[in-house]
């Protein structure tokens, strides 16, 4: 019985052990099945990974090729950029030169416009001056035409000479006032020195007049003076007196008069013994010393005559004849000069207008060229 119990116990132990082993085997089987399933899954994943690796490798090859292509393109772009940089530098230099040309052209154009304005203003001023002188010439011409200031006898004789050039007065050359050319400022002093002789009439010779007037005195209705051009006066020591170095002396009166050569003896005869001085004190001093026998006219128009006669105040005889004739002559010459100047200014203005138009065209072309160069720089720049 004991042994049977031991056997039963052993059998139960063996059965229990067998149950445990069976359970372990089942567990191991399940684990193995799971591991096998996991292995299959891992094999599948490994296959997928290998496919992905192969795909990545292929993609890497593509990327590497693309990188090589991009690097080549980058090198080409760098070369192009360097070339464009050089082009841009050259264009910058051209733009700087064009900018300098534009500024110079603008400065030149500004100067030309300023000069044009000055010339135009000067031309306008000259035209106004010419108009004023024209009015003055018209007034003086009318006065000369009417012989204002001349005596009635002189006007009548000149009228007869004009009407009948072959008549008894046809040889008249003209009046002293008309034929003596004197500076406008000096004319009043020369007129004082001449006195009534300023309206005397010059003739080559009085021989014919004497014959005509001796038989027909009624031809002249007023007082008229005639000066014979070829008359000769005897030389005297007084004619050799030279006061030009004396204090207060301006000069001998005849040296302030211009005439045609044939009338020079008349000027010397009328004014060779008259001197222009600064004051009556100078005239008196010279009259009582080295200038005895000479006449003097002061800058104020006073006359200290050789015979001691003193004339002061505003002259009343033949007033303004010489001054008027010489003013008319000077004004006419001045008007002619002004007309020449105005013509020159007009030509200059026309030239300036052409230059301005050309300069403006050139400036516009330079500005357009500068804009094109800037546009080229924009296209040549690397971005």
C-alpha cells in the first residue's frame, strides 16, 4: 500500500510535470508561431526597406546627376555674371561719360541762353536808342531844312542857290556851320569864337558876286556874309605864337575843326588867332603877356577878344547853328552805327537761335542715350 501510494504520487508528479511540459510546449509553440509571423513581417519589411534603399539609391543617383548639372549651370551662370559684370562696368563708365556730357551740354545750353538773353536785351536797347536818335535826327533835319537860326537874308540866298544852281549864287559851297565839323562838346565854344561868321556862306571867289551885286543889289533882301575860300591874309608874327604849353590852355580853336583840305585855309583864317582856355583869368593873363593880340574863349563860353572886348553871358547871335549841324552829323553817323550794330546783333541772335535749337536737340539725344544706357545696366545686372 505504501509503495502504491508512492507510485500514485510519482504518477501524479509525472502527470503534473507532463502537464507543465505540455503547457510550456504549447506556449513555446505559440511563441514560435508568433516569432515566425514576426519573422515573416520582418522579412516583408526588410524587402520593402531594400526596395526603398534601392529607390533612394536610384533617386540619389538622379539627385547627384542633377547636382552635377546644377553645378555646371552654376559655373556657367558665374561666367555669365562675371561677363555681365564687366559689361555693367563698361556701361557704368559710358553712363558716367554720358552724364558728364549731359551736364556739360546743360551748362553750355544755359550759358547760350543767358548770352542770347543778353544779346536780345542789347538789341532791344540799341533799337530804343536808335528810335530816340531817329527822333532827334528828324527834329534836327527839320530845323536844318527850315534853316532855323539863320538870318532871313541867308535863308533867301540859300533858297535862290538851290532853285538856280547856275545863277549868281550857284557857286555857294555852304555855310560855315554846315562845313565845319566839330565835336559836339566843343561846338558851342567854336561857335562863340566864330560869332556871326557861323552863318556866313563860303564861295570859291567873290569876283562874280561883286559884279552881280554891284548891278543888282536887290537880289539880297537881308544881311548876308560871304567868305572867299581862296582869300589870302598876310603872315604875321602873331601867327607863330604857340600857347599850347601854357597853364590853363586847352588848344588853338582851329585845331578842333575838321574840314575838307580845300577849306583848311578858311578855318585857319577864322580861328587861327583864337585859343580855348579854362577861365577868364587865364585869358586876361595871356592877353597881357605872351598872347597879346590873340582872342580867347573860355570853357564857359566867355570871349576875351584881341581888342580887349569882353563878352560874357549866353550868346544870342547865331545860337546853336554849328552845334546843331554837328549834332545832326554826329547823330546821323551814330544812327548808322547803331543800325550796323543792330544788324550784327540780329545776325548774332539768328545764329544763337540755331545754336540753341541744335544744343537742345543734342541735349535731348544725350538724355535719351543716358536712359538707354541705364536700361542696359539694369538688364546686365546679376540677380
